[in-house]
C-alpha cells in the first residue's frame, strides 16, 4: 500500500518537473520584459521587416507545398507501384536531416555555382544567396515533408469503397479526387498544412545557410531573433514572444481539427480492405 | 437481349478465380463462404479489377476482352454497384448522393424509394434500411444495364434483415434488368434470386434454382452450404436395392442413392426426427446418443445428436421434455438421404 503511494508520488513528481522545465523558458520570455514593452518593440523596423519577410515567403512556400504536395500525396497513397516505399522514405528524409545540411544541399543544387543554378538564371529566376526565392525554397524544403506525410495518411485512411463507388457512378479519377477524396480528407490535410506552416515559420538553419540574413530581404523572424540577440535583447525577446503565440495558436488548431472531424463525421463505414472476398 | 456474359480468370491470393456465367433479366446470386472470390466477380464486372484473361460483355457492349485488348473504365460502364455497407458519401445529403451519377431526374427515384422526406439528411442520420434504399436509388439513378449487389443484407441486424430481405426481393422482381448479387447466406440467396451459383475456392460448384441445390446438391460443399448434415463414409451395395454407407465415425446409414466407395451422406435437418424411443415408422436410419446442443429458434428447435442436426417443432421439443445430455434417437428415411462426392475445398465451413 505504502509502496504504491510512493510510486504515485514519484510519477506525479516527474510529471511536475517535466512540465515546469518545458514551460518555464516560455513564461520567462513574457516575464523578462513588461508586456507593453514587448508590444512596442514589435513596431521597430527590424521586427516589422522580419514579420513581412516571414509572412511573404511562408505564404508562397505553403501555397507551393499545397499545390504540388497534395497530388503527390494522393498518388503515393492510392497507387501501388514499384519503389513506393522508397518514395515515402525520400519524402521523410528531410524530416531527420539536420537543417544546416539541408541548407548546404540547397546551396549545392540551386546556388549560382550549384547543379541547377545556371539553369534557373536562364529562366530568369535568381535563386542565389540573398533572395526571397532562396528563403522560399529553404522553407519548402524543410516544411513540405510535414505536409506530404500527413496528407498521405489522410488519403490512405479514406474508405476505398467510396472512391470505387464514385467511379462506378460515372465519375472519372479527376472528378473522384475533387468531389470525394479531397472533401473527405480536407480536415486531415488542414492539420498537416498547419504543422507544415509551423515548421516553416520557425525555419532557421537551412535559411541562414542558403539564403543568408539580410534585413528586409531574407531575414525572417527566427533569423532576426538571432541577429538581435547581440544588438538589442529586448527586440529579440519580443520577436520570440510573437513566435511563441503564433506557434501555440497553430498547435491548438491542429489539436482541435481532429476533434471537429470526429464530431461532425457521418461516416459509418468500417474499414473494408479492397481485396475482400 | 441485354444479357450479362462473363468468362474470365484471374489469380487471387491462394487460388485462381475461374468463372463462366450468362444471365438474362433475372436475379442471379453467387453464394459461397467468405474468401471464395464472390466480391471479386462483381469488381470485375464493374471494372474495378482487371482479369488476367477472358471477356465480359453486357448486351452488345464489350466491357472487357483480353484478346482484343478492351478494358472499359469503370466510369464508362453501364453498371450499377450497391456496395457492402452501401458506401454512401458521408459528406453529401441523400439527394446529392442519388444525383451524383444520375442520368435522369432524381426526384422520381427519391419518391419511388420512399426517401424523398430524407432528401436533405446525411447518410449518418439514416437507419440501415434507409441507407440500403439510398444505395439502391443511387445505383439505379445511373440507369445501368446491370445491377450488382454486394452482400446487400449483411450490414443489418437480424430483425431489420428479415423485413428488408422481403422488401428487396419485391424490388428486384420489379426491375427489368440483370441483377447479380453475392451473399454468404444461402437463405438470403434463396429468397432473393431466381438462380444461384455456389462458389468455393474460385470455382462454381453448381448452378441452379435454390430448390435444385437443396434437392440435388452436386457435392458435399453445396450440401453443407445449403444447410444439410454431411456425414463421411464408405458406400457399398446393400440389401433390398439400397446402398449401405459405413460411416467414418461408426454406424451404418442406408440410402436410396447408388454409389460405391468414398462418399458423403447429406441429410437436411427437417428430414431428421427426434424421439425418445425407437420410432415405429418407415425410417431406416437411427442414430442414438446424448443431445449435445439444443437451440430454440422461434417455433423450431434444432437438436444436435452425435454431429447430426435435427429440426423439430418447439412444441414437440417441449412435449418430449428434451434437455441437453438426454439420450435420444435421431431418425431419418433412406429416401431423405443424398449421396454426394466428398468435398474438396478448404473454404467450406
């Protein structure tokens, strides 16, 4: 009896230590400087520039991720082909790659002296260090796997009979995708997009390696925090506070999305493998 | 005529599905145990599975022909498919579901299937019977040349099932097109279909009317599937022109059928009577033993004696005061037995 109580106290204690450890630094950001000061620092030129660069590059990068990632995920989720497992692994590779390596790799591929650098110049797109395009590529590279992976899972969890039913009702593959697969996977896609967005907003390593940190051009919020760290700690803190709020909001959105899915779902069909009798 | 003709083969996981069928404007049921390849047949007709070889045609339309290299896409086939569990689109209303593939007006269909009042409801709000009607209306809205039904009653609870079986039966009779349905329940097939094919391990064992299959099962699998007791034994000519079968489990059974060698004796439960004493009637076959199970289903009682199931009225079970473990006599006539080939299936019961 006493032993069991001791165990309960021990695990509760560990939980308290863990939660305190994880939360304390975040709280500290807000306690270090008065709230009014935090907000007013956001009006500084560096902060506004960083915010604009971050939003602009992330909006474009996420649009590209959705546009290319959604069909990619649908293809991988619904087709069986040789090398499918390899394709999934390749999608996941940037997830485990150190961001500095990702930046280096992007430089080697798209930099002015890189593999495709000259090709891009011919197309009239300047990619090399110090452009917004470089930031967009860096964000897309590190964030897209979050979206594609989540999207594959959402498309895979669709009931195959629903897609089959659509086909037998005269809808071709494209109409089936648009009217059945996409609406039914929408909530999962939304959650995946939110995670990808969160990763993109916080992107640091690949961007600083590949795009550099030029205020108003390539300096995103994360890069600005790093730059202001030595110059004006209060600005760094207020930018940090902003990112904490944005990321927390995204996380809550992701947590809430599946709950909406459950409560509003009208699907009553148990999982039925396509190969049944 | 708008006949559906199939002749195809394709390898499945543990066996090959080989099928040749032709059906006119009738309801045709493929029956067999789970994993016999029944649903695959429907998927081949709908174009969702591509056979390795063969030909599928509907009237003058060739849907698939391996020799000619024809394989019409599912969306271009005149096929109505009612999926197991109906596969209604959960994010659409009943009306949107029915009109999804509609060629004609859907309002009329909603009326005909008594779902007009549910037009704005979503599938999640419907009962099993309503869902089935929506599934049927949606498939027929496409004005198909053939209707495919995959286990149309399996998603329902037993109470709803009996009522819907009759409702579906009436509806299918009204349709003037070939209907191919699959079910693992012979009783469903017997009520719904004009003709039945028993399928096991990818091969058709027997085709006929439901009563053909009961009256003369082609082999032990069909006999067992239609609900008969099946007892293995060795047959030899006996006295009085009867065949004597020495059962593998001990005992002798007499049959009017002629056979020699390894056979199985099929006898339906309703031909087996149960008594306390040796009955003074014409039954030649008697099995004496304790009742191993006694199940009352409504006005009937199923009594199992040494592996043999007999069906008596619940009233007579009451009158005989039958209890489990009571030693009784199960009797049946030599004329009530059928001698059939031994089953060569792995998918039987």
